[in-house]
């Protein structure tokens, strides 16, 4: 700490050191004094203070300065800081500045003003290298750090987020579902929390702005497109009136329990069958927007009115979801028939629906497939109607053919007709037809503006001397009135 290096000059002389007769020489010895850690670091003051806003991290709240007389930037000088008391939750840490050797007290875990308004830390400093033997740690190697926490406006939060409730679909409008309220962490601030909707895809819900009570604004339908896996989600906002205002969001999940509110629908809507029974049948089923137990097994039956339905058709049950529709009579004329079928589900109470299936009855081949003629017949036309249509088509084609033959004959007669006068006396070669009598439409659109006297002299002055139009005003001493006499134009037109 006082002298880091010694330079010693040594002289050697022969002749027993006789300076008059002996010879001598010198050499230099450089002696470097190496440092040992015999000086512990010491705080420059016994207390430090700092301030930190709540909910902030990675903020330096205090700088600790120390003094160490050992060699700078060596392990004997580099300081190591640690907190020995006052921070059981580990909110702070002390990092060493490699240049200044100061200790930077840093927030690594957010502090809460409502939990801790201040921290009293006891810190200790030491070197990277241990102290030399026999050297004791100084009492100045410890200090106190007081850190104050400042209050900031924190956002309200929903304690249960996402909140899940269960209820049956179809509850009437205005039903109270739940109270979805938020908590404001700022207990020491007198603030009010207001609620509003942030996301309500189907616009089914309302929320009370002051207490967060949620009521239905429409009937909740489990079969809606806004429902995913029987759950409807809505997001709400809670905002305080602090400076600046802060807000938090919460999600409400509504699990809708199915009720039997959808009658089954018959499938398919159209089918095809042969006009003779026992060749093929129609498999029918039903679709229901509800879920178990408000769907199958289904009951399929024919209505009693009109009586022709049960007379011509019959239904055979296959299982809880399928049945077969077939002909009861031995033969049914080809055509399209609307067959009403009553489908009832297994809900409590059950719902039923009368659906109509369009059945095309047509003649079939030996494989049970509808023939081409049968497909036409199945379109709703009987055999007599089909024959009448074919006869009409033949008559129409015959009329067109006769008209074409008549036109060709008329054209031939026109070309073979003789002239009423002798070809030698034909005077048509001396007659020229010009089709120009009356001048035609093109000659009637006269542009009289070309005959008017021009208003200005600019276009005349710019021309070569001696060249001008007949309607231009002459330049120089030619006597001509400014406004032309009407007779001049009349004479020009006559010429």
C-alpha cells in the first residue's frame, strides 16, 4: 500500500575494494512487492436509502460505495455484496459494478405496496479473495439499506378467471346468471370499479356496471353457431377511476345443458323406388340438433290422413335410428309422390315433426334400377301424356319441314319468272339510279358559321400578307362595313 516496487543498484569491486587500483561494475535489482488481501473492504457510510415503485422489476434502487486499499481490479479489491437480513422473500439482489466496485441494489421480484411499504436490509461486503491470515474483518464491512415502496394505481382483477357456470339452455330473458365482480388491489385508494362487456359474440348477456351482476339479454340456445363444445364464452372489463385509470379483463364460460327444444327432421328428403314392391326399399332416418338423451331412438309412422298414404305405403322399423319405407300395394303408377312421415324423438317431453319425402316411383329393370323411360315417367307424367307430347313434337317438326319446302319453291319461281317486255327493248341500261335526290341527309346540315364575319382580327393579323379568306375583314384602306349586308351572303349562296 506504500511502495509497490524497489529498484536496488549493487556495485562489485575487485582489489579488495580499492577504488584506486581495482575495477568495479554495477547491476540493478528490481524488487516488486506483491499484494495480499490484508485490507478488508469498508462501506463509506453506515446507512443507505432508496425508493422503488411497486410492481417494478430490474430497477436499481440504491448504490453502495466501499473503500479498499488493496490493488484495484484484483481479487483482493473486487467487492462481493450479499444481503444478510431484511429480505426473506428475495425481492432484491446486489450486483457489483466492475468499474467502480459499487454495489447496485436491484429489484428482482416485484414488491407490493399493500403488503410492504418499506424494507430494512442489512448488507455485507467482502472480497473475491479471502483475507490474509491474521487479518480480521472490520465492523465497517456491514451497512443498513432502507428502501421505501411507493404506491401506484393497480388494475382490478377477477379472482376466478376463467369462471365457469352451468345452466339449462332456453332460460328466459332477464334471468340473473351470476355476479362476476373484480377486486381492486389498491386498498389505500378510494376508487370505484365499473364493469362493461368486452366480448359477447351473440349479444346474449348484460352486466351491471356497478356490481358486475350478469343477466340474460336473449334466450341462450345450445344449438347456436356461437357455442363450442356446449360452452359459450364472454369477456368483461373492470376499470377503476384512478389516475391514470387501470383495467382488467375476465372471461365467463357458460356451459349450457341441453333441453329437448328441436324436433327431428326426416332424412333423406328425396328418394326413388320401383313401381312394383319387393324390388327395393327406401332407408330413412332422422337428424336432431339436440344431444343425448333428447335424440334417438326415433319413432317413424305414417299419418292416418290422407288415407291413401297408409293404403299405398308401409314403414318397417330396423333399429332406433333407421326404418324402411316400401310399397304396400302390388303396383303404383309412375310419378312423384309426397309421402308424409311423422318422426318422434325420445326427449322428455318428446317432440315430433311431420316431414315430407318426395318419392319418385318409376318402372325398373331386372336389377331394380330405374329405366330411362321410367325416369321420364317418374317426373310426374303418365303414359298418355308422354304419347301426346311425342305427337306434338312430330307435328311441329312436320310444319317446319313444310315451311322450308314452300320457301324454296317460292324462291325458284321468283328466279324463273319471265319479263313482261322483250329483252331487246329493255331500257334499264339507259336508266341510272343515283339515290341522291333531295341532296340526302348529309347535305342538309349546313354550317352557316363559316359564312359569318369573324369577331376578332387575331387570326388575320397572323397570316401572310395578301392571303385571306373570302369571309375575312380586309386589312388596310379597303372600305368594307363592319357588319356585312345580308345581300352579300345571299349573293354568295346563289353563286
